[in-house]
C-alpha cells in the first residue's frame, strides 16, 4: 500500500462526516468534529464546493450539504454493482407483497451497510436510507452475515478485546451470547432481531448467495412493534427467504440452502 496523501484523507474525512449528520454542517462544526485548524477546513470546504462535492444551501448561509458530484459517483457505483441493482428490484417486489420496509445489506468490517431499500407505505414505518451503516451484531441482516463467517473470520472481525456496542437495552453485548445466537441462525437459516437496533422495530433476514454459493448479502424485512406478532414473524421469515432466494438466483446461484 502506498503512502496516504494527508490532504486527500482530510477531504474524505470531511465528506464522510455527512454520513452521520442530519443533512448540513457548518465550517465550525466540521472544525470541531475533525479537530483541524480553521484555515485548513476553510480550504477543504472551498475546494469541495468548487468541485461540486459540497454545496451551500441558499436558505442556510454558512452551512454545507452534499453536492451532486457525490450522487453521480454513487449512482455510477450502483450501476456497476449488480448486487445493488438487483437487490433494489427484489426489495421492491418483497415490499409490494408485505408492505413493510425491506433492506439488502452487505458486511464491511464489524458493520453492515444497506445497499438497497424500499419503504413501507404505512404511516408508521422504519426510517432509514441506503448507505446507512450499523453495527452488524445489532441487526438481523448483520447477524445473518456474521453467521456465514468461519470461527476464524468471526474472531478477526469481533476480537475479544473490543466490546460490542449497545444500541438499545436489548442489544447483544456479550460475545458468547452472540456466538450462541449465530449458531441458532445457522441451524434455522433465518435471523431475527427483536428491538436490538431500534426499540420500536423488529426484523427478520435471510442470506443472499452469489454464483459460487458464498453469502454476499442479506435481505431483511423490518416491522414496527405495533404490527409485530409471532404469527406475522413466521410469515415474514418465509417472504424474506423467498426474496433472498430470488436475489441469489439473479446473482447466478443455482444450489440449495
């Protein structure tokens, strides 16, 4: 790996701040979050604005939001990634059937990243976005993907020395408890999350395989607790398995399980 360019790294750090904000940031907020000199931040945001990676909203002087260039790059990436395009198509089909929010996610390090998402039409529904990143052990898609790893791969991603983050009081924070949950998921072929990433939401997920049979993603259905029952859970598990199988087929998988 070659030497990292500090200026490029800082520019990317600025852009990545917008992944976890509500939409806009001011230069002082960027300065505080990145602990950079004000003059450096001014130069960075000026350059990113000139290249259309950031834009200043007309009604919010002094603040910045992501510009069109990032969307263009993301769109080109999605076009080249069959999994994202096919995942969006299948997620739409599943959502049309159950009228709940459907996600397709991949595993990156200790986290999952949603690469496709279709919303429920209900007024009460899960609020999220494609591109969102969450701790894998707190989500049904994440647990499904972690369950596909070998013991060695799991230890590398989740070493004993690093604690598991809790997102709600029901999040799994013990590695032994997580391993026991993953064993059950391997046996059942589906993963369930009960209010572990959001106290108002439960989810089910099933694995998505590529042409070689490797688990490369997971498809989930998220349901507000006001519509969650054990009977509904069983129905949604079947839909998630069916949707994941369809997506796997679109990726070239022809095997079983």
